[in-house]
C-alpha cells in the first residue's frame, strides 16, 4: 500500500513501507526526535528489519521520504493484536508516529496516521487505538480519534 501526498509547493511525498535502505536515509535519527533511540548498527537494523518482515501485515512501519533530499521525514507503525474477544477480532495499535521538526505543518503526520488506520481497516481490525501525551490530543482528534479511558504503564529496567 502506498499513497502519494501533495505538499507545499507541489512536491510529492510517498507514504510507503519501511525499506532496509531507509536506515541510511535518516530513519533512526528521525526516531530520536520522538524518544530514546540509541545508535543501531547496520547489523542490528537488518536483523530487526528481517524479524519484523516475518510478521507481514501484522506489523507495518511506514515512512515518508522527501523526494528532494532522499531523507525520511515522517514515520509511524501499527501492529495487529489478534484477540478472542469480538469473535476473534483484531485491533490495530498505532505507535511511534513522528514527523521531522523541519517538515511539520505539511500534514504529513495526518497522512501517516491515515495510512496506518487504512491498513488496520484493510486487514479486518474492528478498531485502532493509540497512546499519546496530552499535547498531541488535539492532533489525534483531527485524525478522527477520541479519548477513551486512561493509559497505564510499567517500565522494566
């Protein structure tokens, strides 16, 4: 699944699945704008990429590459949880949505979220969920999400 997006000035941005070559296009550096992301060797990246590839449509990472610079400027992921509830239903979990600080305001985040929600719908999910901080609530509401319940977390050392 890919989607062409027109940005400011008529540039075209392609929403597509992560490719192994994207490490060299700044994918890890982009993730560092979101959260703690230590350096990842080429070998580690390839091993994780191959592992995630075995999940097929159950774990999708998408990116937007700036066709002018070849740099990855937006990303997000979705994994599909298979449940016994709801007649063995499926739920999409959106994670790790980030747009490069220099590309914000071009609605690329919304395009990433749309891609991930469309993917969830296409594989039969009955809902898609995500966690976000209070500062991102308005953004996700613009994407069609609504607040429900409370997030809890427990970190392990």
